[in-house]
């Protein structure tokens, strides 16, 4: 009797796990066309394309979200350099031009607008902060300059929701960036999944619904929260989507 019960339990467990895996496979397949690379296109040089980070498409298929620090700070007009959004993957990747619609230094977010035909878009979740233990994933281009334009998916959980700034132990450890954050503190997600350079700007999304819960931030948040650490940790952070909603509203962008 016990053996029969264990067999039935194993069968039910398999039936539960297999649909869950299949569901996530479908979510990733749906999301990948909305994932883009952000960088610089130089038609007169080799390589022509330099990838600086990741982004994702929302709204009517013309708006792209990324981190503000991912945007190129200087472009060489003599080389015909332009900020570019890379769509597709691998050898089929194409270059699209985009203009900067809005940026936020506080939240390190940027909104771009694509020219040409629209792309498949992701949906934003509501403004509610998700609880610790929520299953999440993100898809982007880790170490894109080396690994190429091939979308990579990582998964994990929201490990904690923490303030952007941890008070320094001494006055000498306080930087200008930390002072600005102390005046305007806000919460960020701490994740147990590891992001890499190139993942900045990736959408962090719900594993079941595919809705965007936040924006991966590997550099900006870490440099503030871990300013007193000589060797930065492997912790990954994400800006909650509630702050993206705020920037969209401030710039009268309706999705």
C-alpha cells in the first residue's frame, strides 16, 4: 500500500513539474523577440557594432527601456557614429536607430523610441512591490561584446527588497553619489541570480506571466550600495517597475 502511494505521489509530482517547465519555455520564447541590445554603430570602423548593454521593447513596439548608464556618452561624428538598438540575434542581428525620449539619473533608467516598424513588446506588471521568494527571470546579453548577440536567460528569486544606500561607517566613505541617494532613497530588488556586464537594462520578469517586474542594474546600484567594499560582490540588483511607471507618467508616455 505504501509503495503504491509513493508511486502515485511520484507520478503527480512529475505531472506538476513538466507543465511548469513547459510553461517557462513558452514564456522565454515569447519574450526573446522583445529583447534588444544597446550600443554604438560605426559604419566606417571594424567592428562596426559595439554592445554596451541590454534593453527591452514595451508599449506599441516602438519604445525601448534600458539603464541610463548603458547609453553612449560620446559619439564621434567624424566616424558617423550613432547610438543603435540591435534587434534579432547572431548573424541575423540588425541595426535600428533610436532617439532618447527620457532619462532618469535617480533611477538610472532611459526610454528610447525606435524608428521603423514596431517590434514585439513586453507587458509591464503593476506598481506593487513583489514579496521575497517570488520567482523571476531575466533575458539579455551578458558579456555581449565577447559572447555575441545571443539572448541568454537566467532565473532565480527575489531575495530581498533593500534601500539603494547603506549608511557608511565613517564620513570618509561617503561619496557624492551616496549623498544624492541619501536625499532620495528608494527600494531595489536584490536577486539570487547572477547578472554580468551586458545584462544591465534587461527586463526582470515574472516566470509565469512574462510581465516586467523590474530592470536589471549591475553597475549603478552596486556602486552605491557597495561603495565601502573593495571587491564588489556577485549580488545582482533590479530597479522595481513602479519607478518605470513613474517616469512614463512624468513624460506623458501612455502605453
